[in-house]
């Protein structure tokens, strides 16, 4: 028989032992977490972003199942999954203050050929095609290594081929201009870079001058009532209802698309590096107006998408959609071995590795 304090110490030490030995994690990984601990024994699939909170959960909810080192080890192997927390761009807003202008530390990946900088490794790789031919799908050879994913290649470029600019907060991401404050930076971007070919006024003018131009008139699919920007996109979509969807192949990376327009957009962005929409606050370039507008809300602090269940607000609609799935307990990803379902693909992928370990 031992005291509550000795049980606490045993629990923490036992859990760390299993994490370092069975899950192959180092003490440094645990101290600088970036990991998400998932208890699959609980019906609501509880997840925890710190080791301490995870240990507290085990003590409160599973104290009768965890009594000694062996039971800790068995419980961890049977019911615990660990995934790396990957924060996507449209989830950055979840970490921001709710109101007013915000000072967010946005990750920056710099182009080794010019002054452009990006908060996304994917957009950086697309931009590089303005300078050299880069196709991650086929692998990129650099410094005696071949890179087949954007993140590792972008990190390599930052470490070996980029002379990082001075640590300033108001630098234009298009040309490197160092402004004295955010207002001067906005003025610079607006004056030197901000050109938008398809702004609202231009579209309105074209509509007024071309009343019969079908390119700018929304259309609704008669089969599923889905709305499209014009009748041509709607007609392409309708092919999916009769199973005759044509495939358009990219001759540079072998990707396929459902329409010629989608293929052209892919080639323009991914292989020509054309990112036409600039953030008016910092000058960062984006392939579409929607992506640019979502990013801009980092600077303005606006969160227009509010959850009707709890009132939390988000910067992007797809972030809200994922959040609502938690309230509705929607689990799209099912294990083909044991039929257990998960909310995230990363959780399913990690769960599948537990089946391999049991063999």
C-alpha cells in the first residue's frame, strides 16, 4: 500500500517509461511537447496537448485500471495513441486574441532567389517555379539529397540557401522593404504591389457591359442544387452525376483534374508560380482571393464564422466546419481492421500502427 503522492510519482514515471521505450519518444520530445495524447478508452476520445494534463486525466478517469508499472504499460499500449499536432494555416486563428488588431508571429519561409517570403511551404515551392523548375512529386535534387515533400525541402532551403533578413516585424513579403510601422507597410504594399485584376468593381463593370456574358452568372445544378460560379463549371460538374467525368492530366506532374479550368489553374500556380493576390497588410502572395482574404484576417483579427453550439469564432469556414464535427461527434475515418472510427485521419493512421505492433 502506498500514499497518493507515491502513486502520482509512480504514474508519471511509468508513463514516461512507456513513452520513451514503447513509443520511442525522447525526454526532449516530452518536454517540448508538440504532441497530442489521445485516450481511446474514453467514449469521447479525449485528447490532451500536454503530458501533465494527460496524466491528470488518467488519475481521475482510470485510477482503478492503473495500479502499478505493468498495468500502466498495458493500458498505454492498448488504449493510448499519440499524434503530432500539426497546425494548419487556417488554424492559426485559434491561437489568436479575439478582438482588435493582433500581433501574430507568422512563420516565414524565404525564397533563396528573391525577397519574397511565405507563411506556407507549399506556396514557397509554387513560387520557386518562377526561378527554376521544381516538381516535388518527381523529387527535387539538392545538395546530394532528393526531396519529395514540401516541408523538408523548404526547411533545407532555409538552413542552407537563404540569408535570413534582419529580425524586423514590418517587412514587405514581396520585396523586402523594411517599414517603420504597420501603417507605412500597408501604404507601401498598396502603392507598389497591390494589383487585383478581378476585383468587385471590374466584375460589376463587365456584367453591366455584357448582360449576356454567362461567365459571371451563377448556375445551380438541377440534380443536387449545388451552386457554381457560372454555367460552364456547372456543366462540368453535372458529368459526375452520369459517371462520365472526363479526366484532364497534367503533363508535368501526372496529376489529374475534372475540368480544363482546374488543370489550367494548377499549372499556373504549381508550375509557373503565379500567385496573383497579395495581402494588403504584409504583401504576401496567394493563388486565390479566398486564401488571401482568410490570411488577411490574421492581421485584422476578424473571425466571421461563429459556432452555433458554443459561440467560438473562427477565421476560416473550414476551421469552423471541423470544430462543429466535434460537437456532432462525426467520425469519418474508420479502421478497416477493427471498425473503430476517428475524427481525424492522423488519429486513424496512428491507430493503424497499433495493430502492427500487436502482431
